[in-house]
């Protein structure tokens, strides 16, 4: 879990990974807004692949490498993607933000300089009810320019 | 509730035989919605994600044999050139998060009439491989779908793989929905040209109780192409024949009115998609000959 082994006790077999993160591991960054894979606010990495934590059965995650939004910032320093979201005004209520930050991180890892169309496609599974998305797309471009090697 | 996690295929079949009511779970993108909303409470889960055999693919006597656990993202990345129709359909499934987890095995398991993998599997005459401790059997995809969310899999069986020929010619897939992502198809259509065999394959989604083919439309357009020796000397197909092809595809559907669209709209859209898909595929063939 974010680079170190963690044990969760008393997890019901029908619980999803999102519940394990939030209720058993004190990692409430990943949000629960739909529990049906529609909103992306629970996006995390499972063995390096972007997934909805609400659709992973707890036992399926056992022994796997999980990285959550909490695992992106290091030692109190925000990740450039997080910085860019703040600066571009891409955060309003903030509920969608953790999922979008992880999804953007995934996009920029695979496609360091995405076009606007590529951004829209990559973030199609992340819903925001506040911003209207324009500032989110600005934030992704900004993060891409900052992270340019 | 039990959580069963077989490490091998043999172990999975033994567990399924011993616990026929255990619910298989692969990517979980259908199963977990049911569980999260308490619509299902199975006595046990049978997790298939640790079984290496299910997540591989390879050639089997000229056919591609693709493990039930191969995700849409991997299909697009690894098999997009050999299975272009299925890859096009896969690109329309959900979002990146869903494509990273969801599998064709799960799509077949759910057997939704709207499942996007089904029309391309039908159009390219795919075969579904089922197995139990009693043995393995292979069913043509069109015999696998029995009704809305009902398939031919027995309680002691699991889906091992699907088999399909690498594309023999151009393939197409179209889907109608309210957005470019995250939509259940209002209706969908897949087409596969097989120039060597002089055949045209079709698949219709979300417009009948199961995914279906349009055999009359196939025979009709094969007749048109054959009559004018067009596979040898490809020329544009007459507009009247294209319209007729679309009508026959629409006639093969048995759509209903529901929240996503009316039966009349679905028929209309199918006719349009069929005609366009054929023209796209045929132009690609003409360009390649
Ligand atoms: C937000 C969202 C968007 C979606 N969008 C689309 C879309 O655009 N198009 C589309 O077609 N679908 C869509 N789906 C549905 C789903 O993603 C697909 O049906 C997917 O293919 C299911 O695969 P899975 O591996 O996740 O299946 P699971 O949920 O793990 O399983 C589905 C069913 O198949 C059974 N099963 C799975 N594997 C096997 C096996 N090997 N043998 C026997 N039974 C098995 C399970 O028991 C279950 O009944 C969407 C789902 C969500 C949540
Ligand atoms: S809470 Fe998982 S996608 Fe909405
Ligand atoms: S900022 Fe409120 S949902 Fe996106």
C-alpha cells in the first residue's frame, strides 16, 4: 500500500477496495461518489494500472501493489499534478479532485504531452459536477509543461 | 460469504464443481456494481484474477485463442492489428479505468444484449470455450447467447477463452450513444469482410433479446458482390444495394422501446450504421486490392 505492506483486519468478504482504503487503512483521499464505476473519484493504481477502487473486491487486492492519491505527494510536497490543479483553478468542491489527480498522473506517465482530445479521452471516466472541465484541462496542460523532462 | 481464490485453472474448475453457486469474478466491473448495491449476495466469490492461463492468448490451429481474463486495454494494445473490429468495440467500453479491468470473459458471462464485445465476436464467427471438471466444449458465439443476460454456461462451468480467426479483411464497429465514452449502447453494429471466402459477417447489439447476426443481409450483400465479381474487381456498390443491406440488417433486429431509445429509432440507426460500416469496410478493401 503506497510502497509498504499493510494488513487490514476484519474485512468482510464483500467489501470493495475503496472501503478497505477508507475504513480500514485511514486513507480517505479516494472518494466514494457512486460505487458503480461511473464517476472515477475512487481512481487508484492497482499493479500500476488505473482502476476504480469501488469495483475491486477486497480479496482481489491482497498482495497487490496499490498506489493511492496519498502516495503521489512526497514528504509534504505536492506532486506537480496537484500543484497544477490548484493553480489552474481546477478545484472547486474538491470531491472529484483526488480521482482526477490520479487519472492525470496516469495519463502523463504514458503520454507526457497530451493533446486536448487525448486529455478528454483519458479523463472520460472522471466526473466533475462543479468546474465544467475547462480548468481541469488547463491544469493537465500546465502539469504536462511543468513535468517536461 | 466465502472468498475462493484458485491459483490455477485446474484448481478453479475443481472449486466451481464443489461450489456451483460461487460467483466467478474477473474484472468485477459488472459483479461489483451488483454487490455494492446489494442486488446479489452470493454464498461465495470465485476470484479468477490469479489464474495465469486466463490472461494469456496465442495461436491455436490458425485461430487466436484469447483467455477469458484478457482485459479490453490489453486487447486494444496487443491484438488491435489482428482483431480490429473487437478492438474498435473495446475502445468504446466505459472509461480507461473500466477497460483496464473489464474482460471479454466477463462480457460473455454477463451476456447483456448490449455487451460491446458481442457484435464483433458474432461478425467474425467466434467460438466460446467452456470448461468444467467433466471436460471442455466449444460453442459458436451465436449459440452461446440464450436470452437477456442468459447464456449457455452450466453452473459447473467456467469460460476459458474465445477463439477467433485473425481478421481476414476489413472490420468495422459502430455504436450509438449519448456520449463518446461511458455509455451503454442504444444499439450497435459490427461487420467483418472475409475476401478469401467471399463472406460478409454481421453482428447486432442492443436491439434484440440477445446479440444477433443478420444472415439475410449477409447473403444479400454477398450475392451483390458475387454477381459482379466484385471481390476480384472491386468497384463501388450501388446505392440501392447499400440501402437494401441496411434494411435487411434492421429487419434482423427485434428491438424494444426503453429508456435509451425507441424500437423505431433503433431500427433506423441500425440501417444507417450497417450501410456506413459496409461502405467504410468496402472502401478499405478496394484501397488494399
Ligand atoms: C462504468 C461502467 C461502464 C461500462 N461500460 C460498458 C460498455 O461501454 N460496454 C460494455 O459492453 N460493458 C460495459 N460495462 C460492463 C462491464 O464492464 C463489461 O460487461 C465487462 O466486460 C465485464 O467484465 P469483467 O471482467 O469486469 O466481469 P465481472 O464483473 O468480473 O463478471 C461479469 C460476469 O461474468 C462472470 N464471469 C466473469 N469471468 C468469467 C469466466 N471466466 N467464466 C465464467 N463466468 C465469468 C461473472 O460471474 C459475472 O456474472 C461497464 C461497466 C461499468 C461499471
Ligand atoms: S466511487 Fe468508484 S467510480 Fe464512483
Ligand atoms: S470540483 Fe466539485 S465535483 Fe469537481
